[in-house]
C-alpha cells in the first residue's frame, strides 16, 4: 500500500487533499493544489486573521489554498507576529483546447472531464493526475506528473502527456503566480518578473528581508514559445500538436533563496532521468524507516502516509526545525512547538540519528532567542518559546499560552537527554547542548516559588500539556520535567554553588497526589464538572467549539493527555497502580480535541493491557489526515501526530522500550489481532538492526555498527555484528 487517491473533484474535500498531497524536500514544499487552479478562488484576498483558541478557531471557508514554503523564510504579520511566508505559486500548468480551458471539476457545454483521478505515490513523492476530457467533440487524454526533487536543490519537475482522438492544437500556459498572501497579509516588499533566456524569473523580496528567486522553463514537442509578463505573474505560452500519438511537455522550476541564477536548462536532465534519480534517492530514505504491517491494508497505508510526511518535512539543509503543520499549511504560522521533542525526535533518533541531531541543534542555535525571551519576562538564563520562530523568539499572540506554557523549556532538555541516550551521542550533552541545559536551569531558579512554612519548591501559574487548565499550581507534568532538567544541569555544572542550587530545586519540586492518583495540578479537585451530556451535544465537533473559554477554564475537561502524557514519556517512573488510577480519573474527562492526544493514550492503554482501547486510539490517529470528510489536512498535515503514529507502532504495538527506560534494546510485542506481522529498521546507540515480529516469533537482524545486547520477553542475548537472533514463544 503505497498510494493515496483522490477520485474526481469535490469542493468539500479539495483543500483536505491539497494538504494531504503536499510535496517537498528540505529546500521547498508545495501544497497539492491543481496545476490549473480552481475558478473563483482568489489567492490574494486581504483579510485579518487574529489568533483564537486553536481548537475552536474557524478558518476562512475556501475550496483551494495554494502554498509554497521555503523553511526559514519568515516575515512580520500585523496581528500574529512572525510567520512563515507563502511564496509565489510555482506550479501553474494550464491546458486549453479550442479555446476551452481544463478546470478542476470543470463541466460545461464546451467540455467536461469524465474521468479525473489523482494519485500520490508515497514511495517516490510523485503526484500523478489522469484526466479524460471531452472537448469540441474530441476525446483528450491528459496525464500530469510532478515532484519536488530530493536530489537537486529547489527543483520542481512537472510533465504533461497528451493524446487526442483527432489531431488538434493544445495550448499550454506554464508560469509563476505571485498573486498570493499569507493569512491575508502581503509579505512581498517587491516583486520583479523577467525573462532571461530560457527562464522566466520572479524575484521576491519579503518584509523579513529575504530574497527568494523562482525560475521556470518550458520544454515541449511544439515550436516556439511566447512570454507573458505582468506585475504579479509571468508565464510561457506554447502550442503543441496532439493526436493519437502522445505529445509531451515538461516544466522545470527552481525555488531558491538568494540571487544565484538557475542552471542552464541543458544541464537539467529530462523528466524521466530526474524521476529515476528521485526513485533511487527516495528508496534509500524508505530503507531507513519503513514500517511494514502485514494483514491490515488500512493501517499500512496510514503508517506510510505518516512516514512520507516525516521524510519530506525534515528541513535537512535548512537551519530550522519542523513546523507544526509540516510545511503544508499556515494554520500554525510555520512555528516550532514542543512537538519537536515530544513527538518528532523519537522517530528520527531511531531511524536517522543525524537528522535528530539537527533538530536538537536548532535549539542550540536559537539559544540567544531563548535568552531574549527570559529577559523579556524579567528572568536570567534562557526560556524557550511556546511558539518559536526561526530565531527562537516567542511569537505566540495568545497570552495564556505564551506566558504560562513554560514546560517547553524543560521539554527541550528532555529532548537532548533522550537523543543522547538513544543514539549513544552523549558527547552532545557535554558539548553543544551543555550551555542550553545550564541556561535553562538558571531560568528555573528564578521561575520557582516558595511558600512560608513549606519546605517544598513550587511552580505556580503554569499550563501543562492540557491547555484547558490554565494558570495552575504545580502541574505534575511540568514539575517532573523541570526537576529532571535541573538534575541534568546539576550533573553538568562546573560551579559547585550552581550544582547545589540546581540539585536542591530539583529535589524540592513535587507531584501533588491523592493516594495512588497523581493529580494534574493542585487545583484539580476544586474544578467543576463539565456536564458533557449537556454541554457537548455534537461529538463530531471539538468540545472547545461548543462551549466558552470561560467554561473550559473552570471545568474538569482536558484537551489532551497531561498526567498520562508524563506516564507515556516516563513509564518507568510510575507503578501500575498509579497509571491505572490516572487512567480511571482522567480519560472520562478528556475531550481529545488535540491531534496530540491519541498517541499518548494508546501507549498508556497498552501498558495497562487495554488492547481494544489502544486500537481505538490507533484508528483515531490514523484518520487525522486521511479522513478528508472531516477536514483532514486542509490546513496542513498533523506532523506531530505522524510522529505519534510511529511511536504507537514501535513503542506501542512492537513494545520497544525507550532509551530513557533502558540501555538495552528491549522488545515486548503486543500486536493487534489483525496484524499478522510487523517489520521495521531501528537505530539503537550506534547500531542499526531490523526487527521482524510474526505471531509469537521475534527476529532481530544486525545491519550496521557494533554488536549489542537485545532483550525480548525477558530473554537477553548478545547480537553479534552481521548476525541475527530469533526468539520464539509469547
């Protein structure tokens, strides 16, 4: 199962497919919009967007949303602070026969598309559209193909193949359209189109002081081309003769930062050669991470869709991280959240450690921004942004999240520690990351509070992962993550006084409890009942979309896992009785309004042996982007949920313990009943193995690096380099 399909054009689901079909690589990402554009859908409409509760905000209703994003290109928005800039649309490839233009879903007296099918090949990243078009009494067959090269910087390759029942001239229009905005705002200080030899170029200077050059060339079977240029659009126009014999045209586009000219078209191979090198390079990527699921085609397709976006969205050559929508939309403004450490790092640590290190390095590179955030709040040290731009500056326009969701600063250090243990690159902590660990610890010394007559240390006025319980006291997730970060700082500090201060605060932070129940925060028992039966009549919509924020903030209602998130991340720190008590208490109050919720709940459910509930959460997770009928990826893919899918599969159903729990690769499978087998590669502390689980059998094959210890079902063996071992029995 390697293919996502869209059959026909439906305005109700078109935007969801655009997000789901996003293509890209380190240098540029483009939403999966049609090459022809949807009639009547203005892409440069001016409007004012103001941030709201992220689970209740209503986005502008529109059928199609173009998106072209270069990681790291940000600009100032009048109400939203710095945001990723939507750049000129580079994919225009229009087709006209007898004066009639092919349009998505177009059906008129002049022409109709009787068959229109789009397929995204996850294996190669190629989007293919097949159209059978009846126009002027002729049957015209068109095949559009396109991909963003993972080999050649900034290259987008497009091709159209044409056949007709009778010979006819097919007019092609291939260009660049700068009539776009980002969340209603025009970030372009200047736009300059020109024709330079075989290229039409578009130079955009943004209000963030970036220069981005887009250049396109058209190669075709016809004779001659014409240039069309105006202030915000440039295109090639050509006529190709089509008939029973296939005619072809290719469009080459480069999108790059800076003023470097595009290469000569003669130096860019033909589409087929570009496609060959694309397939080979993508296969190498898949070899590092593919999770094979036998016996369940739906799970297999969902898993590979998640992996495709994780492969695509990593910035690689760009000095930034992965934004919350995976460079597939503007809903979260292209910013970087705690998603990086909690949901994305584990996948990369265990498949591509080099890419995981780059995500950690982004936090190191943005230390100055974190210091600026701390100073703005009157603290020493470094405070990482809840919503970070490319510089590390806090950009969240909503005060309750920006001011109080401080756990992200501890999550950054957690990510460093997890990376070091999982990859064996513990030198990273003592080297590049050390100053970040110490500076964040200095921030915590100023952020904690003490109460008269109480020897404990308190964190007051915080918001944990559950964003429906704001400004709380001693949120257990936050307190524990901060204590761990301070304990690590105490181990790394050279100054004896700092070591003692860091250690004392770490020991003084506490988790409020009521018997076996770890309380989400001190105020939890005092909150009101949400009365879901009355206040949440439509379970097909989020809870936050149906009640006021005031009600959210005074009620026992969780947006997502909070205490259970802590237990999913650090399972070895809690007893079965504590985990069971937390499950009984918090699951009935959890709305799962957040896409981050299913993954954590599935892991905890499996810990408790609640296999059916874990399966339900898996299904909920796999539908987040694939279920286009409920919006899916309309505003961008849920990239953190893609990482959570990998965690549910590998940490959950395969039962691989995290490196925070054990130094020994430990596997305890609990596959769903319908999964006959599961196979996946795994990097563990400098070694690479391939794991196969089938029935009661587990086979681990060593592929690279030193030999290692492997524990399956309590049976521990030494796996020698180049060898394989098999365990049988349940």
